[in-house]
């Protein structure tokens, strides 16, 4: 053990270890434990276990040279595809979706790990093609490599995670050096295309979406019409957040009219954990959680700016983007800005796989921080 720490001192300057980032993710995770306890007291111990396991995994990964991990990018890519295929063949079906692998002691959701593995894969892939990133061949190769993951996750079906990873992929290309002019051109084409697809998606007998996915979009567009059905949860979520007013009704209140006790939303410990925060902790609590997540994103970006190579920069920017994108989508669903989806709030929502995977991402960021560019 003594030789282990001696080797670490020789390899890294421990003063470069970003304690501030560790503090932030630990603090937001403690908030998550408290909110999960309020939403579902019987799940608190499992959430604590997930956070403890995540912290251990984060600590271990933070001392593993990320460059060594990136050299395994093709095996990591293959592992991801194998896991996603295993879900379709052996996965456990819950509420019409096949997204989990039953490991006996817990349920494992490979699509959560896909997000981290794709960041690592494209960090190396784009770093090796840094001078060719603007060439059509490189862009086509990158798109071809992300498509299998998107298709397999969409097949589960898991449209929200598919959209999240697609957005993350676009950010990774930008971090890899893709011209903002090209990205702007793509957006000019993509935005009208999305609007057209949205119009088509709400038509009868459309071939793109499953019935429940179409109903969620219709409920988002016309919430009053679907108030007793598809938009029920989101309308109640918005009312719960509004009812908390400035400081909330109090943590873990037992009022029968509360969003959790009245069964006004299903799974309040996961997709709609922000409704619990808004109702119990009010506007102040909501802002506190959003600020903590924002600080984590900023800290990851600052570490990435000092990275000694493109791979490290992409890892930090990718993890920051993942946390930002998923947080934005979760909060947007809870406040009815977006249609109802099934994405967790990073570090806060209940879910062993989700929590551990986010801690894994932070672990890689911490290792990048231990190897800064000394000339910056």
C-alpha cells in the first residue's frame, strides 16, 4: 500500500487533484439521497449504496491514466455494442420497454454506460483525426460509428436517451475541432427538418413513433385535452413546483395533497424528482440544485481547458455536456417545456447505474486534471 501511494506521488502532483469538484458532486449526491428518501423512503439505502459505490469508482478511476484507457477505445466500443445487443436479447421488460439487464442483485441499464463509453471512444477517435475532422470522410465515419448505438437504444425503446446521446455526439464533434460554420449550416437544415418531422409525427398512422410516444407529444402540445391521461403527470409536476413558492412546503412533508403522497406522478424518485424538490424546497431549493449542477459543469470545463491534449479536453467537455444536456432535459420535462421523457437528473434521481456512471465520468475528468498542460 505504501509503494502504491509512492508511485502515485511520483506520477501525479496530488495538489492538482480537484477537491472542489469532488466536494460539489458529493454535495449534490447528498441532496439526491435526501430527496429520494422523501419520495420513496424504502429506496434510500440503495441510493446511499449507489453513491458510496460511485465515490469508490470515481476515486479509483481518477488515478488511472486516461491515455491508457483511451488506447482501448475499440474494445470499449465493442463492449458497448455487445451490452446493447444483450439488452434486446436477454433484457428485462418493464412497462413495455426492454432497457435493463438483470444481474441478480440489481438491474443494470447499459444505455447509461453507453454515454460514458461514447465520450471515451470519440475522445480517442477524434484526437487521432484532429487534422482531418473537417473532411467529409471523417464526419461520415463518426456518424456511422454512432448510429449502431442510437439504433439499438431507440429499439428498446428509449427515445429520450437516443436524443440525449445524439446531442452529446454533436458536442463531441465540435470539441474535436469541427467548424462552427459547418455546425451552423447543419442546424439551419436540421431545425426545419425537426419541425416537419414533428408535424408528421402527430398525424394518424405515422410510421416513426410508437403510440405512447406520439401521445406524449400530443399531450405536450395540447395538455388540457390530455389532462386526465398523458399530460396528467406533467401538469401535476408543474403545479407541485408552483405550490412550493419561494421556500417550499418543508422537507419530507406528509400532506396528502403533496405530489408524492397523492400519487400525482409515477416514479417521483426518478424522472420527476425535480417536482419533489420544487414542492418541498421551493424556488430557493430548485435554484440551489441547478446552481450546483452548473458549478459541476463549469468545473469540468475549466479542467478541460488545462488538459494537455485533445483527448483530455474532449473527455472533460463531453462529461460537462452530458451533465448539462441531461439536467436540462429532466428539468424541462418537469416544468413542461419538453414532452414527457424518461431521463434522470444527474446525481439526484434514484438509480444505481445512472449514479455510478456519472461518478465514472467525474473520475476521468479528475484524472485529466491530474495531468495538466504545464505550459498553460
